[in-house]
């Protein structure tokens, strides 16, 4: 892995610290490198997630859970969708395989031009024009956007004002996502993992600085400014990799003026085979439509919740943000390994890709299920500890905790969807099956929401979300085959059953431990300790996600390190 602050990767002019560098040309990524990269990404993502909680705490403290925050959260839909489309999923699904192919071609010395630079020259200018035009259209059409997202708002003017500010994220998030995908393909993870730290710091600062004068609009202004910083913090690192001299077996440099690089129609797609550019266009459409359909679950929630009493949208938002923390952390595994899978596919090594995906699915399931057990066991104490102060009341705590427990039932489904869809798009080929599966799940979410919202309110909407995404995960798992990474589905299902059983036992233990204390902080600490202990014990007994070999490896490493220190000390 290359350090983004002190050095560059294969195209840079300075060398990163040895511990953070892996040769791009090496045929396999070492387990040690992947462990370091995952730890770095997870650590920085955890810091960003904690700052995200701080952002939500500041929002709750300053503005509570009422009509004002509902209006902002309607406008928040734009950056939420932009983040999924342009940073977390959509852009990565298209660009990581594309850059992986370009890097593989660079390593082989193919072409008269540097394939990486050719890809950037062909894609980035057009992308900027499309994103800037889309942002302008969203800002101009903000009243229509708000009326479609939340027709039940009594006074949409505040939501319209906030939407015009958050619309700028379409451009800034797009640039940030482009940089993230390119850097991860280069095996550089520091800057991409740090972007949400910068983003949330700016939002929190802006709310406290201008919140008294601007009200909840200050949060929307912070979103706009934070989005710009997300792109800025990554640009220097990417520039060093793109602008520096490429290290290739055969000398490669930018095409001379007399012999320009191939036209954008030839270089826009680096995938081989018939169809060329049209194949890339189909892939882009498939990825974007899938991501939009996946994000439609948020739109469905806001649509149905807008007809509920004021504060329902806020309760859903706070519950979702906290409940999805375990999912965000577990997905760091496949964020790191997705470039590895894409590179393996580009090199024709499907066996290595299959083994990597199967291990990732079970490992991520174990991580998210442990988090879900804690969320279900002590939801009221978590919400009270995090939010119950200022304008956020005890009634808000009870409503948010009830919704959060329901959300937790869908965490495994959300995690599996995020991991499985990478298997479909890692080969850089157009496939419409993920869109079809997500469409079925979204339809189920709509039907269940319409049926449950009158009787169960926000909890019914959360249940519909959990059911819809779980159905999608099952369909994606069932559809894996030769056209994607050839995962052994039956084996994966059997392996997934083990952490599920461990999570059930951990939930019971967490409930018991959480009830032993009155203080919310003590309850949360006891619940986390009890649930984690029982989960690890059951995981060891069931050997879920290779827990035995993992713990034995850690114990052996610790023992060897201690022995060496004692020997040198003597």
C-alpha cells in the first residue's frame, strides 16, 4: 500500500515508506499487505464514522427532531444518493476494473501511450461536464425534487433552500469518487479512507459557526463545503501517480504531439473484445441504474415517512445512521480487496478471485452480525447516550431506538448486497442481473411499506427496508455463476449459518448485560463486552469465519514477538 501523504506508487517520483508499499506488478497481493490496508481503511473509516455520529449529535442538539431537521434530511437525500453513486459503489464498480486493466496493460508495456493517462484523458473531462450539468439542473429544479421526495411536507421552502446547497455535491462527490477509485486501483488507501473525516469536520464546524444565523441551512452549507474538501484532499496523491513517470518493463511516456494518444472513442474503454466503447457504456448504465435502484430504498422511506407526524423522517435517519455503523466497517474488507479481485479477473486468475470473494463474504457477515447483536441488545441505551440532550427528547430516544432495532434485522442483507455486487462487476462486463434483483427488492420494499406504515409507522417502514434488502441479497447470491466470479453458493450459505447462530447467542447475552446497569454508558459497555465475549466463544466452537485459525495465528504472532523481545532483553 502506498502512503498518500509522503510518497507515490508506481507512477510517482518519490517512494513511499516500505511498510506501506506493495509492488503493483506482483501477481498476488500478500496477506500481510491486505491486512495492513484493511486495518488502515477500517481505522480511518471508524474515525470518519465517529465524526459522522458527532455530526448527527450536533444536528440533534442544535435543531432536535422536528420539521426543520425533516426539511434538511429531505435535502440530505441528494448527497446520500451522490455518495452511493459516485463514491461508495457506482463509480468504483466502473473505474476500479478499468484502472486495473490499464495498470495491467502498463505493466506489460502494451500500447504506445501510458494506458492509465489515456484512460484519465478520455474519461475525466467528460465526467466533469456531465456532473456539473446535473448539479445545475438539480439546483434549478429543487422545488420539483422536494415535491417528489416528500410530498407530505407542510412547508417545503426550507427543504428547497437546503436542496439547492446540497446539489453541489453531485460535482464534488463525483470528483472525490473518481480519485478514490483510481487510488484504490493503485493500491493506495490512505487518502480515500480519510475523506469522510474531512467531510464531517467541515459540516460540524459550519453548523456551530453559522448555525445560530442560518438555522438548519448551516448543515446544508457544511455539506456543500465538505464535499469540495473530499476531492481536494485526494487530488495531490492522484496527481503524483498520473503525472509522474510510469515504471514499465518497456519505456512508456505520454504520446508525443506528432503522434497523439488514441481518440477518446478508442481509449474510453480499456476492456478488450467486440463492442469496445458500447460495452463500456452498457456497463456504466448497468452500474448507475443498479446504484440508483439500491438508493431508492431511502427515497421510499422519505416518501412514506413524510405523511407521518413531524420527526418521523428524523427518527428513521438517526436510527439508520447508527445501525449501519457495523455494516460500514465490515464493508471495508471488500473495499480493500475489490481491486485485488478485479486485478485477478483482469489477469485471468478466476480461482484466486473466487477464494478471495468467498472468504470476504463470510468474514464480513461475522463482523456485521456481531454489530447487529449489540445494536438490537442495547438500542435504547445507545440512542440515549449519543443523542438525548438539547432539543432531542426522551420520546425521540424511544422512537429512534424502536426503529433502530428493526433496521438491524436487515444489516446482513445490506452487507451481502454490497459485497456480492462487486463480484458481478469486477470483470468489467455488462450485466443486468444485479439491477433486476435490486428492482425486485425495491418493489417488495414499496409493497410492505404501503401495507405496514398505517399500522406500524416508522417501524413498518424500517421493516420493509430490511425485508427488501434481504430478498435482494438472496437473489444476488443465487445468481452467482460463470458470468461473474464463480462462487460456490452452497458452501457460502453453510458458512454463513455459523455466524448467524453465534449472533443469536450474542444478542441474548447482550440483553442480559445491558439490563444490569441504569447508566446508559455502563449498559452499552457491558452489552458490548458480554455480546462480544459470547459471540467469539460461539464462533470458536462453530469455527465461524475461520475464527480458530485466525485466533491461533494472532496468538502465535504475539507469542513469537514476546519471545523475541525476551531473548533480546536477556
